[in-house]
């Protein structure tokens, strides 16, 4: 063993995850595709239009600012903690191993739910599009596309990180290009109708007037950014992770954030800020609908970009959840078989198979019970509630880590002011996603999204019970949460 920044890095000759399998380009697109720019532009961000109306671009700006602060904090942690456990290891070192476990437990839940979210979007997008073109094709046939999407992601994850990361690079480049080109065309076509007032609160609907609508809409704009940290779990498989993971996390946040603002502004102006509350993720009142009405066949490219984005994002989410399961499995905080690696591809293939089962079952259950669109919004609210909590914990961990372990490198701006600003910026979105009306500008959630807090609460209670068990029965395993694992493969290693 060797010491790495005050923690133990377990090294040896046992094979682990494939080292130096990917570089900056691949991990950058791991974060980019985890954010799913195409799917977010087409569905996640428009879901906030019902609350923010034509002021939705302001909600995007609000989310970008919050995420930049936290991305910088996570980047500072990634500089010294290159671990597949990512946010769990960061918070374990910066705060406490018990906090690290709960953060990892919550983060695992998020990433288990990301593929179902995207498969639901894939289902209702394809079904609605086919129905619009050929009315004889039922719009209720969303579920076959859920199954197909899950099989594609299963194959990519099984083949290992090199294949799935490069797939994400290709898919991510295509979807970004399509929406940026269309946004340019819409802005040019708007001419004198271009209006910066959409970056104020003047276009919010009467039901959510002013800042209330912007904060409520920010639940879904934050969702659009969720995943910017997804490069971090690939640290053990990345060339020069201390440099490249930091660049990927911060670069993806800023780059995609600018694209989100640009594209949301473009579609807002093109559709009309005064009626933007009617804008949706599918049908005539959507990006596809506007593209078809304005540029004819261009809608096909938009449709393909959305489909492409759902697959790329689901693939990135699967990469994250399986690496988190691998990290927790190898220290026996979860069943150890989750850390079993494929002998050829070095992928945690059992975790991949479990992710596939969850990724297929959850969207089918939610879709048939609530409908695919409502199921999507319910899933999204759960994800936002947990991910915002994780981001706040990482901001706190940045402060704690540099004060406790790297005091000589402590920078008041980077390691105190910026994390505190990140926490302050995320608190309103957290309260809004939880439906906690602590302030007058927080709007109540409708059913089933109002159940998100209960679902998250149950998951965390289970995590607390597991934490108490490990703290009393296996404290040595809990201590492992703080360790930076580099080369360990637990399969076949002594207990």
C-alpha cells in the first residue's frame, strides 16, 4: 500500500478497472453526454416552461451559476482524489466516512434512475413523432422503444468504458451540432423580435408570478445540468486523472451551460415568450414542431438528435452507476459481486446487468401507471432532489478537505467562498424539488412529483440503517470509504 494525500491507495499486481483507457476527450464527453444536452434542450428544460414561462432563460442562467460554483469545488477535489467512488470518496475524506457512504448511497440511486428517465423520454418522443407522421401508429406504443434503448445501453456498458465512452463522444457531438445550428437559424429569423427581456421575470405566468416561477422552473433547468460531475467516477480509467477529470467537469459545465442559455433563448423568441408556458417536449409545441414549421425537413435532424441524446445520456448514467456500485462493492459496503469484472473488457458486468434490469423495469412501471410524460417528470424531480443534496455535500467537502488534509494549499476564494456560494445558489432548487415552502417564492408540487420527497426519504432511511450496521459491525469497511483505490481488484482477494 502507499499513502496518497493522507489516505491509503491500495495498489498491487491484481488487475482492476482498465487503466489509462480513456483521455480528456472521452471523459469530457462522459460529462457532456451525462448532461444529455439534446434531451435536456428538448425536454428537461422545456418542462420548466409551465412555471417560468417566457422567463425560462433566466432559470437556466440561475442553474448555470450554481453549477459552476459546485463544478469548481468538485474539480478541486478531483485534483487530489482520483477515485471511482468520486463524490462518495470526496465527502468521506472532506467530511466523514459515514457522510461519504450516505452520499454514495444517494448518488447510486440517482444514477440508477437516470437511464429510466431517458428511456421514458425516448419512448414518448418516438411514439409521438411516429403518430404525428403516421396517425395509424398509436402514440401509446412508447414501451417498445424503452426496451430497445435499454438493450443498446446494456451492450455498450458490457463492452467496457473505452467502447461506451467513445460512443458517447460521437453521439454527443452530433446532438450539440444540430441544436446549435437550429438555434442560430431561429435567432436570425427572429430579426427585430429578439428581446433580452426573457432574462428577467416579466414573462412568468400569473400562477407563478415573478421569482416564484423562475425558482420552480429551475428544478428542471438544474436537471439539465445534472451529470456535469459524471467524469469523476472514470478517474481510475483515465490518463492523468488529476488534470483531466478537473478539466472535464468544469469544461462541460461552462460549455454546455452556454449552449443551454443560447438555445433556450432562441426557442423562446421563436415560439413567443408570451405563450411559452404551452411549450412542451413533444408534438407541435416543441423543438421538433418549431423546426418542422420553420424549416421543413430539418425536424428530422432534431428528432434524431433527441433520440441520440437519450441513448448517450442513459449510457453515461449507466457508466456512473456501475462504477459507483463497483467502488462500494469492492469495499463490501454493497454485495461484493458488484465489483466482479469481465475478464476481457474489464467492465463491472454484473453491475451493468443489474443496472439494465432497473433501467428497464422502472420506466415500464412508471410509464404504465402515470403515463410516460408524467412518469418522466416524477423521475426527474426525484433526481433533482438528491443531486442537489449531493452537490451541496461536495461543496462542504471541498471546504473540509482543504482545511483538514491540504491546509498548505488552502485558497480562501477557491476552497471557501466558491463552495459557500454554490451551497447558497442550490438551496432554493433543493427546497423547490422537495416541495418545502420555506419561502414565498417556492411553488407547491403537483402529484406524483409531490411524492418525490417521500421516495427520497425512504431511500435515505434505508441508507442510515445500513450505515448504523456497518458502523457497529464492520467499522473497518466504513473506514474504506475514505480510501483512494487505484489498482485493486477485489475478486478473489482475501476477506
